[in-house]
């Protein structure tokens, strides 16, 4: 099935600079600079005066899906350099007190369920991590990096074969961009 030609406009907010070279979109804003490679032979990306134009001639459903994905990526890049993405992770310990500390680009979790060996979670480059009491705050201009870092921390305290309703110890994501999720 062939659809009509598609054109999508993304308006560039004030204070944001955008450059497009060799399918690499670079975005500068008040919080920093972010870039992403967006490449598809059937989708044309161009920068006009105050907007970015995504267009596809005689697209199929697949090209329409990819075009909408590119649109979402560009909006996330713009939002990230304008206002940072943030995650809050709660440290829950009901059986043994958990000690959490930051060392270089690792989050070290000690005494998890009384284990002698400490567990480690990687904090990706470009992500700021702060521990305040039993809350870990993560911030970054890149949505994918901050989300992956939060997932790394949550996975570091995962225990297979235990009922999560009973053994609720661990690090759990409780907030994304100020919105509670648990």
C-alpha cells in the first residue's frame, strides 16, 4: 500500500542552534550539545529558517514509521538540550541495610541481602548521578543514556527466583522527568 507524500515540520524553539551535516543532526542549547545520526535513503531531512522538515515521497508504512521515529528522536534531542531528562531511583532495604556509593563511573552497591561481594552498575558518560539519603538522582541531556543508566542500576539489584512481592529489596525507578511511576 502506497500512501500520499508525507511532510512533517518540527519547530525549532528560540535559543536552540541546529546544524545538519552528512546525516548527523547537531543541536546546541542552554544545557549543552547533543547529536544523532539519522539516515534513511527514502526520508529527506532538511533545515529551514525556524523548523526542520522531514519528508518522504510515495512512502510505504515502513517509511512512515521511520519518519515518525526520526521526529520523536529530534523532539527528544531538542527537549534534552533545553531541559534535562531526570530519573529518581529509590533504594529499598527491608532485610539488610544497603550501602550505595559512587566510584568514578560506577555505582557500587554493598551488603545487598548480606552478600560479601559488592554489585556494580555502570553510569554512562554524560549522566550526572547524585545520592541523597535513599534516593539516587540521575540527570542528562540524552534521554537514552539516562534511561539506560537507570536500567543498569535497577538490573544490578535484580534477584532471579525470588518473589518480588515479598523480597522488595533493591533499587527501583520511582520517577521519570518529575512524574511518579510507582
